[in-house]
C-alpha cells in the first residue's frame, strides 16, 4: 500500500502542481475506497490509479484561476527529502510543470501518463474513459504547447548548470546588470509568485536587459546580504535566500546545454517555501 500511495501521490502532484493538494486528493480517494463494496473491482491498483487521476483532473479544472500576487507557479519540491513521498524518476521537472498550466486537466493527464509513466494509448483510454484515437489527438495537441521540454533533463549532474548557478549568484551579489545579461538568453522570462500574502515587484518580465535590471533591483532592495544556499528542486538548479532561519525567496533556473539561463522562477510565497528544506 505504501508503494501504491507514492505512485498515486506522484500522479496527483504532476497533475495539480501542488503537493499539499495532491496529498488531500489521494487521502480522499483512499478513504472512499475503504468504504466501497469491492465485489466488482478486479484490479485494486488500477482502480485507485483511475480514481486518483480523474479526481485530480476534476480538481484542476475547478481551480484553474488562482488569485495570487504575481503569477501562480507550481509548488517546488526537494526529491531527495525523505518526507517527500513522490517517485523521483516519475516526477516532472519544474519547467514542464509550469508549462503544463497551459493545458486542460485531461490534456495534462494524457501527457503525463504517456511521457512520464509510459502508458500506451490503449491504457490511457481505459483510465480516462476516452477512445484510443482521442488519446492520440489530445497528446498531439498537448505536445504542441509544451515546446519539446524534457520530462526529466539528462544534464542535471553536469558541471555546466553548477557553474552557471555560481555565476548567477556572484552577479546578483554584486548587483551587476552586465554580468547578469551575459548569463541570460535574449528571450529570458522571469516569473514571480508571491502567493496570497506577498506582493511582488512584477509578475512577469521578458527580455535580457529588462530581466537583468529587475533582478539587480530586487537584489539591492530585498536580497542584499541575505545568506543563500544552492539546491536542486524538481530536477532543476535553484538558489534560496534566507531570513531568520527561513527561506525568504527561491529562484529556480532553467539552464540550457550551453549554460545559458532561459527561465527564472522566483517563488516568494511562504506557503510554498516552508516545506522546501
């Protein structure tokens, strides 16, 4: 049952982008299952998977608009933390979770089942009560919106991202716009999520010059002299800034194979930061 729980939790988290919501959804499914008449249930595991995925899809469809300061971002997680019960090899990378927000709940589920869990279209059709042809069409439609982002990056342990992260921290600490610009792609996008409690300077910034200028300003006004630590969350490199023994701000970076930063996700929402480390 523990392995089943971890698998169900991984499905739910990948679909909702929220670990807390995923836990509640899986708990709800298991509690209802306990009281069910199981006479006609031939395969317990498949029944629980189907119930969890459909429950998560319905939840996601009901909660598409989130009122937050900034832009809503998925809850990042340390997959090395023993308390995080997700299956690391089947948890989507952070950038993909962000992009999945563009999809409907069903599109999200089809993509995750195919790319993350290697389901056949026949298996997906059975889980979601759709036709095989519809499964193929939904996958194709979803794939066009996801920019060919890998489910899990293959360069996570290379020296390039580590070096980029160190250079990024050094450029921030010096407040150097020119040093930051050297690390950013021309079409860099920075997204900030303050949750329901913390106002952010700007929800989204796009472009190398504008992003570097904004980062330097945030560093000067809010991050100057704050202790920092390096981490990997959802298969991507991150830097956390601390205040009074609590994480104050976390930057998750999407770094390409040349070591250039193409996306920055700045999380200030204390609810999403309290469980990180």
